[in-house]
């Protein structure tokens, strides 16, 4: 299975495939599973808050601690399996190499400066700018931290070495919370950018 070469503006205008089918399917599975994990995670958090606030019941999933745990574990398996397959295909097809490499400090600074001044071009949907590359790589790494800290919380005895590396059970809860917060922040930015560039959203739905 091969991923098409990055599109140019001209190719985008002629209806070339910007997002292959496997990317689109896995993207929306990830989105659904991630939403279920976040909302059920907030339900679990409410049962034993780390800070002096709780999440509104209107944005939680499960109704109670037991229900939240059931949803969280069910969505976890979907997200992990789909995520592993996505990463494997990303490397196997060369998509990650073409889309996420290279990342340079000068490129990030330049693109961030243009984005702040609202001058960053979105014409070439087949090419990620340096800020996007950094965010995508960062969220993949944060995802690994989230999985590791989640395992430490779920099975602290069975994964006692991992739990110890994270500073113990209580510390692992904080690591998991902040990893989740980073993923939520990334998702919010991702949604805003999709709304600002409707062509990108359309490409993730129909591929063109």
C-alpha cells in the first residue's frame, strides 16, 4: 500500500487524492475513540478529583465511576489498536517521512511568526508547515505518555516498574491528567484550523 506523493496547489484544484482511504478511516475512528476516552476520563476524574474543580456532567460519559471505567477501557482498546496500525502504516508507506520530516527550529519560528500575523498560506493541503509537523509529532509522543501513565494507574502492581518510573501511583495520575490536557488542547487547535480551512476538512471526508 503506497501513499500518493504530496499534492501541489494545482493537483489539489484538479481533485487529486490528498488523504488516502486508510488515513481517513483511521482518522475518524481515532476521533470517535478519543472523544469517548476524554469524556469517560472526565467522569473517572470526578470520582477522585486531583484539583479543586470537577467537570460538568453534561460533558462526561458513563454516568458514574463504574460506567466511566467501562467506556474508558472499551475506547482504550479501539484507540490503541487503531493508533498502532496508523503508526505502522505511516512508517511503512513513507507518509510520516514525507509529511513530518524534516522539522527545523528556523522553520518552526518562521511559520509560527507568519501564523501569528495570519499570513501563513493554506493553499498546499498536501504539505504540512513546520508548526503542524511539530504539533503532530508532539501529540504522538504525548499519546505514548498517556498510554504509559494510564497503564501505571490501571495496573500499578503488574506494571510497578513503569509506575515507579513515573514517580508512583499518585504522580502517574497527574502525568495522565496533563497528558490528557495536552491532547485536548491539540484537538481544540485542530478543530479550529479545520474550521478555518474547510478544504482540509473536505479532504479528510472524501479524500479530495
